[in-house]
């Protein structure tokens, strides 16, 4: 039996460029169902739920929802709160008080875990609640999913940044290191490899957290590339670790700042890039060594959204509403590749996604542990969408010298 | 009298997203003139001239030139060589040996100075040479010009980055500092202000090298914004200086790296952003303080070119060929605003542009020295081009609380 009642939707964790597509997909779809009495939006994720901070999204215009859908970063705002059992009980209390029967939470594996716990509590209390996790993360690290909404646009940003940095480095040769987000999963750093078109293009080296990073081997790799091309473009994941699993950056920071989840804070500082540059300068006789830590534009850059990513983010939101309201089931929406290139969506058990992290499969990483494989490029390229542009070079003949000075 | 002979074109200094539009504009226009026997392109700027490394661009297809025009960064590659009188004599010797009668150099104020010296030497030697400087720089710091090709696209990148960072910061509040390129001129950092749409949007503070930066006043400014909005987004130019004209970053770096021009190396390191973050954390009781040093993507990001900038970059190249080949004159192409929004191009004496730096006029900077004025926004907005998108917010009514816990 389909229960009449309210829908509540919230957004959690780090924002993405397309997270509002999922919000709007779920809201517009939910508003079509007669048994939905209202559609609420929680302000600032689970924090807004326990504090009863809700928008009435039933009274938002369709036009403005469409405008919001095109806007990066959580329109309902977000939170770093990571609910424990007690916090989830408070969530559940509020859901009951407001007669909420459908709960959609857009987020990563932490958010999936919150949905799982709240759903358990509803079952224990015999309260009819459909709870569905809607995936999003630029890290692309959710289990079961072929890929996640948010990754395609972040990957497109990284690809465009490395196309530019490779061209810049080709015009004014030297060593360039771009440090890319990704604590445990290297998918985003790997996307830099999509920038390569001509044989001598960068990135020439790509280092991922899935493989042990040896600073000695790094130096050998860089020297080899530099000797061959007179320059070297390198993508490094912020999460690279040594053989003991210690982040390379950790040994360098006097005081390691931690976030609310107890994770080490790796973003928002140039320390890793600066360290690697200094190490190269100290050990190889190369003058022009530069690094960028690519930072927040990776998540929410305005002008560079993948249309494939946008459409899929929209659909996972729609599918959440459809599964809950047509099929009366709980779970996590997952994306599955069905062709080159097409996808379909399924509902997966929450505990298969919640709290777990997917990393790059072995088939996507080369044996030298310093680049991606063709298999990764084939996997990732469609996610950049339909309007990618790549570099072109002059092909004119050279002129014979006259003076030979 | 119009001399028959060859055209030589080169690109110097830091690349931009549209510098190849100017190259292609000049090449295609020059190829139309009967007195032009060949069109050469020097590989790696003036370095390619003294070493006689030339492409024959007369034999490049129009189609490929159009593809190259859409590609960021110098297709002819670049150089950091800054020619002195002796170096310019070598250039002149090569020009004579190859019967080059028209010399176009795309670059900033250093490149304009090279054109000026080579032109002088041709005059002294009674050698018929038309030498024209074609403007480019993301810094927007060339005299006489209303603005420079390359600035609009870099400004568009900065605007899009700050639209995203502001949304991100709004979703997960705290302090965000974005460090923007610009050693002496603050035009690029100022472009961050174009990201602001709603009244409480960031950037809330913009610090420019044209004004003395007081670290104490900075703290007061940040605290005021944070107390009001619970968050603060800040744009800082990499070139900010104290009251003695000493760059803020200098006091912090044990060893200051210098580039080939003897300039202090400010880019490619997160030191300034990290310092400012640490200073805020140490002095204000705010937990979430992050910085990005926006780095190389500012110059050559692939996916975010301004169409206005692209068209103007094309036209300055075309105009250079027209002035030299129709009018038989020397100088620097300059851009002049003739309406809102339209421009025209003039030929300006080389010594009015060469080696000089334009900075932000007083009318563009607010009296508190921590933001731009409406006048700047009106000046800069048309340069972003026709396809800018801005953020939209939900406007739905709030729901009354039930539990009030």
C-alpha cells in the first residue's frame, strides 16, 4: 500500500556542480503524485532536519527550480554533521512529527549510511517510511555504481585544466605538478589523462592513492620524461601514500588539521605540491618547476558542466521519487552502464553502498604505477559530455636556416 | 611605397586562452596581400628568431589555422628571453638575412619594447621594416588600451571560479581565500567581484596590489564580514604589498625564487594563501578557513573562453596586418571602447606602450581599499562575453516548526 504523506529531501557532504539536478529531479517527480501532500527541503542537510528547518518546495515555481538545477553546489545548503545512532533517532522523531513518509538524501557513502540507520529505526518503530539515498560525489567512490553524478563535471574541469596546463608547459617548458582532489580514490586525478591528445602531450605521469608512492621512483620517472621531452606535466592525487599507508603530505605538516569526521585535511593548502617541487629542484638540475593545488573549483566551477553528468544527476533524482512512490521500496539509486554510451538505474540495498569506498580497479592503472590505462580512458571519456574541445597544433613545414649562427 | 617581402610573426611571454586568435588573424590577413612573399612563424618567440627556427605558415591550411585559433596557449610556443640591445641586433640580422619586411610580435609590455628596439635598429640601418606589436596579457596592464586580449577569458575563468567557491562556501560556511594572479595590476583579482549576484554573495572582500595591504585591517575586515554573514569569501591578488612596497609573501619565504626577468616568483605556490589562513585561524576563533592559489588554469583553461575576447584577439591580429600592409606604418595595436559595448582599434606609438604598466584607476577601487566599485563592474562585465551563467537560489517559504527542541 502506498502511504499518503510528505516528502522530505536533503543534500549532504561536499557539493558538486550537478547536485541540484538531483534535487530538482526528485522534487518535480514527487510533486506529480497524488499521495504526496507536501514536498519539504531540509536546510543544511541532516542538521536542518533535527532543527526542523524546512522549505516548502511544493510552493517553489517550476521555472525557478529549473534555474536552480543549472546552479552548482547544494541549493539546500549542506552540513558536515555525520549522524550517529542518537542523531538518527532525532531525525526520525522529526520525520514522524511532520508526517514525513518519503525521505530522500542526496550524498556520498556517509549520507547513504544515515539513510540506512534512519530506515532501520522506522522499521523497528513500525513507522511507514520510504528512505532512498541519491548518489553524488566528485570522488566517484561509491560501490555498485559504474560512476557517480558529480564526477563527470569534476572530471571535465580537471581535463580542461590539464589541457591548458599542458599547452602552457609546452610553450614555456619545465616541470608542472597539478595536485588533484581524492583522498582514497584516484578517479579524479586519473581524469587528467583525458587531456592528452598528441603523443608527447602531458600529463606524462599520473600518481594515484591506490598505489604506493615512492619519492625515489617519482624522481626517476620525472627525470626520464624530462630527458625525453624537455618538460614534464604531472598529475598527483592529494591522497598519495607511502608503503606504510601514511599520506605523503603528513610527514611535512607540523600540525595536521582534521575535519569533523576525523579525516586528515588535505585540500586548501599547497603543501604537497610545494614539497614535490622542492624535492625535484633539490635533486634534479631543473630550473622551472611549478605546482598548482587545484582546489575548490574542482567541485563547483560554474562554466564547465558535463551534459551527460547533468542529465544523469537529474535522472537519479527522478528515479528516487519513482522507486519510492510507484514501488514503495527503500534503497540507494545506482548507475549501471548498459552500452557505449548509455546507462540505466537500479535500486540497490543501502548496506551495499553505505559507509563503503570504491577505488580504482587494477585494470585502470598501469603496471609502472605512474599512469592510467586505455581501459580507464575508454571508461571515463563519455562522462565528459558532448561539448569537449581539444588542442590543435600547427603542422606547417620548417624553413631552412641561412645564417647557422 | 609598399615593400614586397616576407612577414614574420612570433608570440612572447605568458600564454593566454586567445593568443592564437591574434596569430591566425594576422596570418590569414597577411596571406591576402600580393606583396607578401611568405608568412613565417618564429618558434619560441624571439629565441626562435635569433636561432632561425621558422615555420612556413603560408603552407598551413586555413582549416587547421582555424582549429589552432580555438586552442589556448601560444601555438608557436613562447620564451621568457627578454632581449637587450645586443639581442635585438641579432634579431635584426636574421630579419635582414631572410628578407623579412613585416614583423608582428604578440605579447605584453616587454614584447612591445622588443618591437620598439628592433624597429629603431631598422630605421638606423635604413632597412625597410614594418614592426607592429599585437597586445596580449591576462593582466590587462598595457597602457593606452581600454583592456587587453586575454584578459576577458582569464576574467571569465576567475568569475566562474568565484561563483562556484561562493556557492560552496555558502553550503559549507567558513572563510575562503582565493589568491589570484597579478603582480602589479589588480584587474584579474578584481574580476572575482563579477561573481557576486545576491546581496550576501561573495567575494565579500577584494584586495588589490594598487592599495597598501595592512594585515591588521585585513583581520578587522574579515571579522566584520564573518560576524554579519557567518562566512567570508575573499579574493587576494598575489602581488599585495605592505606600506613599504614589500610583497606580503616576501617576508614569509626563506628563499625567494626569481624568474629570468629578476622578478619575484609569486605563482605556483600556496604560501600566501596558507599564511593568510594561518593568520586568521590564529587570531579569530574560526575553524573552517581554506585557501586556493588559483594558478595556471587562469591563463589557459580550455573550456571557458569569452567570445568577446576571442573576437577582439582575432581583430588585433588582423588590424596589425592591415596597418602594416595597407598603411605602411609601425606601432602597437590598441583597443578603444566606443560604446556599451563596442570597440575600435588604433595604432599607437610603441614607446607609449613598451615597458610600461597600467594599474587599476582610483575610480575602480573602493575607499575602504577592500573591494571594487560599481564603475569597475560596468567596465569589466561586457568582457566576459555572451554566455555567462549566474547562480539561482531557492525562494520557497519556510515551514513552521512543530517540536521546537
